[in-house]
C-alpha cells in the first residue's frame, strides 16, 4: 500500500504545476494533501479535483484561502471523520481521517508559529490538545498512519541550518521535546514510529521536505524535514520503502512517499 503526503501550498496551484498529471504514474493508494487553501465550492465541478478512480474527501477551513486538508483514496472508506473536538482547530481544517476496518489513514496539518507570537500560541495550544489524542489513538489498538505537515523539525539532522534556528518556530526546544514524547523518547517507552526515520535513521539532506522561497534555499538544498508519516507500533514491520520526490516541484514542499506491506 502506497501513501503519499504533500503540503500543496494551495491545491489549485499544485494542480497547475502538474500534481494530478504526475499522480497516476505513482501507483498510490492514498494522496494526503495539506494546505488545500480552497473551499469545496471552489473545487466542485472541476474534474481535476475528482479524478476518475479516486474517492476525494476534504476538510476545508472556514477562512477562505487558508489551511485545509484532503485525502484522495483509491478505495471507498467505511467512515470519514473530520472533527477532533476543538473548535479552534476544527474550523481551520487541520484533520481528516478515513477508516477501513481497523486501519485509519489521517491527513494532518499542524499550525505554524512562524508568523508571530499569536500563531505560536495557537500552535502550542494544538500541541497540548493533540498529545492526548495521539495517546488515545495509540491505546485504541487500531492501526494508524498519520501523515502530513507537522511544522516541527525533530533533530539537528532534520534541517540544514539547525544552529541558527534554535530560537525559531519549528525548531524550538519545547516543540522538539513534544516530538520526543510522541515518539516515546522521553520518557523511554513505546510510542509512535517515524516511518521515514525507521528506514533511514541518519539521512540528512535527502530527507528534507520543505525549502524556504527566500534566497537560493531550493538550489542549495537548505531545507527542513517537517513532513512525516507516523504509524502505530503495530505497523512498524509493515514499513517497506520511504522516499522524498524531488524531480518535480508542485509547491514549496516535496511529496513524501511510504510503501507499507498490508
């Protein structure tokens, strides 16, 4: 089973750059998109966003041109969930889950705090709210694949200029500690599995998934790894391949592809 994740920085923009022409070649079972930046009314009636052979599901932000997530699935789900239970985040379209028996595929878009203290405060509220949700999912016995833009680089090897970014949102000590806790690093216990790192524990530049539009970040590979696929421990042995696609550019992020033997 192949799962692709991409922050599209606007699904219509990514489509114009060839995303949905590229998709059939990938033989994917799921395409999970973050930062849709569109309302359903913007997409309805356009066959681009309801491609033949796919079931398209969206959770759009109330605010126009902002956030939102989507999942394109080859198989019709048994259930679709799009509410976490916190209005602040549900109104921003940050979560979408498709269920198939005991398997859940989730498209997730964590808030960014880079635009200032107000947004960082919202991000911190999300982290506090979402940690128990992840714990409950972990304890449920279901098989979860939670993919998307987490807006946190976990370790020094996850961004090029880690020394100069230690006081910047996305690499703050408490954000990194949060990822430690989610993965069971502190305290040491079994937690979620970072699927890419499970296969490539020491990869640096090839693992980056986002590059600033400033300067020559893309050309010089001055990037960050902030797009993850986290899975429950009962799927650890199912992780088979992981790769970041850089041959085409659909947004300021690159598609992250994981293959699972299910």
